[in-house]
């Protein structure tokens, strides 16, 4: 994957410090590593969301000596903004830019609660921010068997996909449904929400590969790398690995086959109308 020379997003902030406690799961959207913790403990993320804590968090601006991972994240994030700006404009809508918030160890995601790096990347719909501890890139490669920058770009694009859902009212519908249906039924809807974010990640990759926005070059091998990441972090694969059995009723993001299917469908079609995962059978 080629990205050097691309513009780094200005919709960006970073923080250091912390001291918060509790785990945040993206306002109902489980982080990838958080999903594994959920499978270990069986704890409902809603029970530990928005726990209070003290914070000495300091928000700073990026410097000239930014690491390669930080530069990469900002370039990819800018690439997603260019694509979604164009797609929303084609629909006669304005794309409200999300903000990429890079943190170290833990963060106070205002409106969603406290999170540690173990939560994995997540999106907070309350403040329109994608939160990322850059150490996750190594975890993705070393722990989950999904190496390569294209795999990391897929994860960033997935979280941006949640922002698209937020702007289109899908997240609000999910919140409204939370108190009307059973936990089992809500989990099924949550999986569909995650699969749609995978689809939107594929849509981004479609137009990125076609137009090479922001000097980001995506080739066939990069799509294969992203598909491998989708396969490696499927719920069935993670459950089998960490608990020795597969429990479909506790899926949070979908099976490996589902995640690969929806990302590839987004990439193959580039058509947002083809991504209504809520209309598909379980």
C-alpha cells in the first residue's frame, strides 16, 4: 500500500495522560479487542459504560516528529474524508467531518465514557470522533494475524463507516430499538450495524483504488490483506481461539465469512444502496 506524500488530516487531535477507569465500547459499538474481552468475561458492555473516573488528560497538537504510524493514520483518515465528501455531495448532502483522536493507554471519550487501549479502536457517536491507540496496529499483526498497512487502513475505514451511519440516522435507530427488544435481538441488530460498517469500508476502498485520492494507492494485494483482516477478526474465529467454542448468539461483529462478504461487496460495487445489511437474513 502506497501513501507517502498524501496530506495528513487536519481533523485530528491527540491526548496523553489519563487516570480514568472503566472500559468504553464505542457507545454500543464494540472495539475489536474489547470484543475478545467480552467473550472472556460474558459481561454486558452496557454495564460498564460511562463509569466515572478522574482524568489528567492533556490534548495536544501533532508535531513535526510524528511517528510513521501516526502519519499513516492521518493520511488514511484524510483519504476517507475525501471519498465521503464526494459521496455525500452526490446525494445532495454535506459530509460532517469526524475527528481522529489518537491516544496513549487510556482516554476520556467525552459523551461515551472512559476507555483503555485494550478496547481497540472505536467510534463515539456523541462527539463524532474515531479513537485510536496506535499500538493497536501491532496487536492487529501480532495477536490477530492480520499484518500490513492495508489491514490497518481497513480498521480505520470501518470506524469511519460508523460515523457515516451516525450521519445517516442509523445509529439513532439502533439506540431507539435498545429498550424495545430483547438483548438477543439487539445483539443481532448490532452485528448488522457492524457488517454495514464493513461494507462502508469496502465502499471507501472501491473509490480509493479507482481514483487514488490523497496519493493513496490501493492494489489487489491490499484488498486481499484487508479481507484477511476481516477473516481473522470474525467473531466465530475469535471465539474458537479464545474460548474453544462458537456462540452465535453472542456475536458482536459477525462471522469471518460475513465480514469478508460485506467488505468485498462494498469494494466490488461502490454502491451505498447495496449495503442494507438490516434487510438480510440472519
